[in-house]
C-alpha cells in the first residue's frame, strides 16, 4: 500500500506479468480509481503504435474530490523497442511511465505522485522509469533517448 493509502489490485500485477512473459501485450495504462482507494488496470493493448498510446495518456481524465472531471494522471508500462546506436540490432526495455501533467488539478497530481512507488514496487522487472509532466516528456523520440541511455 502506498503512503497515500492507495492499494494495487492483483489485476495490475497480472497484466504486467502478461506483458513481461507473454510479450503479446505492448502496453498497459493504469489509473487510480475515482474513489482514490486503489490502482487498477484501465487498458491493455497489443498495438505497438506509440502514437495511439501517447494519445491515451494525453486525453486521460481524473475526478477531483468533488467529483468534477478534469485533466488526469496515469501510470503506464510500455515495452519500448529501439535500435542500438552501434547498429548491432534491436533491444527492448519494459518502461514505467508516471504521467502527471503540470496542469492537472492539485489533488489528482498529489495522489498520483504519492502512490507511484507502491505500483513500481509491485511490478518486478521494470528496466526504465520516466517521470513525465509535460507532453514533450512522452514524445516517442524523447522516450527512446532516455530508455536507450538506461534511465
């Protein structure tokens, strides 16, 4: 359980293990439930199109304490493939992305920031971690650059 009191559902771990072991799943998007009690799977996909994945993050919505919907944060795992600079082939790294937009309301931002480590601890086998607060942070080239450098 996170400092915030948010717990991770078993489905989160199962979806991650399916991605890690099966390799047919390319990405998972996680969200904090509207009552801010648990982290749950919002969507999984076998589509390797990063632009569709990015669009889902950019359009994410969360409810504030009053139940009003606004810009929302998300956690995501993407199996990032990239070419080695040396030309020796391709690599892939399972990458954790914490998407907490700067312009999201304060309460969802705080909850996503304080609950991140609980989910990361539950997902064994992450190779990279990206904290994203701005749309530029989740541009494909930016992600590839950070993942290929091992960050």
